C-alpha cells in the first residue's frame, strides 16, 4: 500500500548558491514505489514563488518523462 502525500517545497534548483534539497525530495518522491504524490505546492523560501513554481514544474516533468 502506498502513502498518499502532497509536497510543499521551495524549489530553488538551477539558482547558483541555493540548496537543492527540495528538488531532490521531489524527484525521489516521484519515483518512489512507496509514495503516491497527489500534488505539490510551492512557496517562497530559497527563491521567489514564481521561480519555485517554474523549477518545480521543470523537475517534475524531467522526472516523469525521464528527460
């Protein structure tokens, strides 16, 4: 049985000198057989919210399509 989750992240992937922990968490959650990712919300933290939304969409797309 999988655990249903909704992630809330401040993804700053591709911004120099910012941590990438949220991008890694998203990628690992999306490929985990133990998790069912129902959604992902974004927020400001390591970057501004519009950047977080853009990078999160990119990471999710790359992970799901294998690109």
